[in-house]
C-alpha cells in the first residue's frame, strides 16, 4: 500500500477517492483501479442503518467497517470520523482505534454534535479554538506521521467563505496534513480557497451530486489546485436506483428473469469476490 501522502505527491493531477461503505464495494473499487478509497459516514448511515447522515453512526461501527475493508484490500483508505465523537480526548481514542484498524487518513470536522451532512442546511460549529485543540490532539495521538489528519470546516454555510479560509489557516497551523473546506457555493469561492492554500497544503474537494458545490470533474478540480477529490455518496445513489428497479421488477413478475441482463452472472460474481483464489488456498491446507 502506498501511504496517502506519497500517493498525493506522486499523482499527476488529483487523487480520486470514490465513496465505499463495506468490503464488497471497496473490493470492486480497487479492482476498477482506484488507489484510494473514501469510507463515507453518510454512506454508512444510508446502508448500515437505513438512515440519513445526522450523526447516528458510532465510532465502533466505523472502526469495524475499517477493519473489514482492510482485510479485503490494501489500497489507501480515507475515513470520515465526523466530529471525532466527542471532545479532544474522544478524538485521540478515535485516531488510535481507526489507525490500528487500517485508516490511511482520518477526517475530522468542526460541527457541533450531532453533526449533519455538509450539504444540508442548519449546521452549527464549535469554536475555532476547540477545533484547533482537536486537531492537535489527533496529531499527538497517531502512531505514524504517515496517517494523515484531514481537517474539515463547514463554516462557509454558517459564517461565510472568508471565515472558512481563516479557520483553514488556524487548522493548518494546528498541524493538519490536508485541508477540506466543505461546500463552496461557486467557482469563485473554490478559486479563493485554492489561491490561498494550494502551494502550502493538499486541498480536498467534495463532489456531492445535487449539493451546493458546482459539479466538476477531477481534472477540472486539479486545474484549480485541488489534490484530492472524493465522491462520497455517488455509489449509494447508484445502488439505490438499481436496487429499486430490481425490487420493482421482482414484485411485478415474481421472477428475476426479466432483470437478468442487468445482473452479474453467478460465476462472474464469485470471481469478483475471490472464490477461485480462496478455494485454491484452502486446498493448500487440506488433509492429503
């Protein structure tokens, strides 16, 4: 596995990290050629709880997901740690647990708890000083500097873009390895962010379909100066549409035959999840 900081430095343009939520989707993303994945707290809420992104997912649930994904793939994994699940002491425990579980990067945000999706209205923020303390606590808690601490601010929607940039400055001073200024509302705001920071720290851009940030490709965002681009909820939206169509077809026809051309074949799925390799490994340990 290439450490996340090395991957960022070695990649021409921006590193694209698709959102995943379990070992199955992480494995498929790695097979598609992605070198970095994003474990989305929102997608965990959608798929594990069937609920919206309102701070319902717990630290231990995320840690278990990290460990399960890491057991299946060794590509870089950025983990959404929400607010760190409490104060600076909780942040330290979160960083230790997530790092041991296999996180390459740990994202912390400056919302109050319970937090909400960065593209929803009604967010509230903790003070700058409290978030600075959380970032410092996270940096002190990690065992390896290769574990990247990603500082996210949601302050554009609450305090405006200038205040968000000033928070970014404080978070960078506190030791953040990557800055994530969430939900810029225009190309002009994106340019303000990149002009201020791109030569000093890697910047992360979040593409939320239907969100407040203009939709852009990774190449377009790289030209602006972003080094990481995440698509956190796109897979969950794609699965929602496909699964809904599947269930509607099965309910209508009482059979999966009308939907077969949109489904993986039995052998195709087994190959993707590694059945041939596992049977070969098992044979090595069988009694002769």
